[in-house]
């Protein structure tokens, strides 16, 4: 009789524990949602992914328009024109905050102009040798 009392007590305790804890023997979350397919959700995810890709393309195009092909930008300029542009950029650089993107952009453009001036100087040096 005590064995059956023990079994009844255990079963009663288990059901009360499950009832109070909220765990009613349901399947794990991953098993519950793995077979569930929501076409509306999938369409929305696809739509958002297309919007993300479109935004990335627009950002890339605007960066290309803003910065362009910077090494080729000054390829046909004379040394005097490059020096004038360099002076303009240095004046703009004095007015910019050092932590701004504009400052970095001007600094990069100055580096490109200096590289172009170096190439012109090297070309003149080699032309003088012949």
C-alpha cells in the first residue's frame, strides 16, 4: 500500500509541478516552428532584402559620383593648374574641422594632386635626359 501511495504522490507532484511551471510537455521551440511556413513573412523578408541591395547600389553609385575616379581626375592638368588647385584645397583645409569627412576627403585629394605633380616632375626629368 505504501508503494502505491508513493506512486500516486509522485504522479500528483509531477502534474502540479508541470501545471505551475507552464511546461505541459510541449515540443521544443525549434521542432514547433521548423515545419511552419509563412508565405507572407517570406515575401516580406525577400522584399526587405531587395531594398537593402537597392540601397547598397545607390550608395555605391553616389560614392562613385562624389569621389569619381580620383587618380584620373587630374591626369590632363598642367603643373600650374595643379598647384592652383592645391592652394585652393589647402585654404579649404584650414576652414574644416579635422574630425570631419570633408577634411579627410580634401586630404586625400591633396595626396592625389601631389602624386600627379610628382609624376609630372619625373616625366620632365626623364624628358630632359634625352
